C-alpha cells in the first residue's frame, strides 16, 4: 500500500513538472513573438518620420532575427515587407532604394507571395541593374516557366559577379530543363572551376552526359564527384541508369 502511494506521488510530481515546463515554453514562445512584433512596429513607426542609414541598419538587424526565428508568423513577414517598401519610397538614393526593395521581395517570398516578391525584385533591378541578389531571385522565379526570362536574369547576375558558382549552377539547371544538355554541361563545368569543392554540378554534369550518351564525360564527372565523397551516390547512380 505504501509503495503504491509513493509511486502515485512520483507520477503526480512528474506530471506537474511536465505541465509546468509546457506552460513555461508557451510563455517563452509568446514573449518572443511579441518582442519581434514590437521591434517591427517600432521600426515601422520610425520610417514615417525619417529615413537614414542608421534606421535602415537597425531594421536589417531586426529582419535577420525575424528570418531566422522559428516562431515568427507569416503576417510578420508581410508587415516587414511593407515597412521596407515605405523606406524605399522615401529614400532618394538609388542603391538604398534597390536594397530596400530587394529585402521587401525576400519578405514577400517568406510570406508566400511570390508574385509580389517578383514585382519588388523587378523594381530593384530596374533601379540598380547591379543588384545581384534581385537578379538571382528573378531567375529562380521564372526558372520553371516556358520563357527564356530566367536565363536573362541569371546572365545579368553573372555580368556583375562572374565568379558565382551558385549562379552558374542555376543557369545550368535552366538549360537542362530546356533540353540543352551540352550547354548545361558547359555551365556546370564553369561552376566547378569557380568552386572546386562544389559537388552538385559534378553530379548533375554526369547525369547530363548520360542523357546525350557521352560515356567518357559521364565517367569523368562521376568519379570527380566520388573523389569529393559528399554526394548521395545511390541516387546519382539511379539517375544515370534512367538516362542510359
């Protein structure tokens, strides 16, 4: 009987501890959400009064916290995007305007509105063609469409950053989707040259080589990827088998 009571007390204590921890966690989550929303509210109010570099940097710091925070709600991204739009509207400097529009686009992306994001990126590029981030984002936006718009934006990004292996990789994927395997392989090779440890283009180049029946190229890129020993080779092998 005594053992039963002791066991019951232990179970009750464990349950109370679990409930207490759950309540504390919920309170912490709520406090973090409230803190972030308040930060955005304060910065939104500041943009109504003046726009300067300090204000913009403060918002950028807050936004980075926003983007990394797992408890942030979607509507907070929308509010952040609208705040950046206000800053862009008020600032007279083209680079600042483009910068703010690019961040607005990123917020709309995270909010889930890719169309408004693309509008912001397009405006950023129109104001400042050297905005590499916005060009890349537009390339991603149009990549799955039937048009060649994606190629235009990736090439513009490469014009201002010719050593970007990631952009060459994206451009190669675009050519691959359009059935242009030889051009895709060429772009993958450029991506590899720009970054010797970049395994993804090695694997993709092996697959593209298999598509056009280039066994020598297939083996070269396959073993190149293997040498880096960081790729899912079973997946790569299955993809190659499907092409041959």
